């Protein structure tokens, strides 16, 4: 396991060096997206008003307040990623996203796109919203405000992490590996319990 401190947006080389189990912190650009954001993009055919090339995207519906023409953070937490699986391959392939940040991982279609184009899934600790919020220095823009709290958010972050590389561009998927190991150990556990 290696610890990396990166700057976003990321290059393909940045993410290809990452291996499952590595720890990542980064500074720079971070986009917030969620289900409705991606439904608006992909199902309703709205092109993003900003380039996502090289960007990390976090699955979030943040609690923000608008004061004048600026947005202030209240709490920015992360949601489970699996229900957004259908959008992820095209986020990577069509828009050049290099990292997805969320909880719970994604499925094979996303892993295949990560391998082909050079992207990763970065797992964040559940319940860490207070830390995430602190690491967001500024809300630079909110696109598609009418979708708030599931708009497209452009954050500026500092020392964002720790994030675990849970799916890498080499085909490793930590969630699948842990599940496989647990299933292999289950018969022994049952025997020891007398079940």
C-alpha cells in the first residue's frame, strides 16, 4: 500500500499508477454529482456546461445555502454509488472522468471502463461528512441550480481524503475480493458455530 498526494484534474498517468489498497489525498478540483444530475445528463440529453476531463466526481447531494450569489457549505456527505452504475461507464468514456468517489463500489461495467480508459473508484469512509465538509475550501460553481440538491457542483478541495483505491485501472476490485474471501471462510465459521 502506497500513499499518494495528487493534484486534480488527474492525468491518465496519475490514475494508472494507483493500485487497489493505495491511499489517496488530493488538492484541486472536485465535482459533486448524484442520480438526478446524471439522469439530466444522460437520459434527458443535457451536455455538462463545464469540462469534466480528468476530474474526480463525488456522489453527493450536499447541504448548501445560497447567500447572495455565493453558495456556502453546511454539510457535504457521500452516498452509495451502486445505483449510479449505469451512468459511470459513459462518465469515464464520453466525458473523461478519472475518478469516482463514493461508498460501496460499482460493478463490472464500470471496472471495464476504468481499465480501458484509465480511471479509479476511490472509497470514502462512511459517516465522514464533517471531515469532507472541512476539506472543501470553496464552492466555485453550481450548475443546473434547478436540480439542487442534485445539481452539478464544482468544489475546490485541500487534502481531500483519506480515500482508498477500491477499484483500479488494472482490474482489481477490493469489494469483490473481500466478498469472495468472506464466502470462502463462511463454511468454516458455520462449522465452528455448529450450524
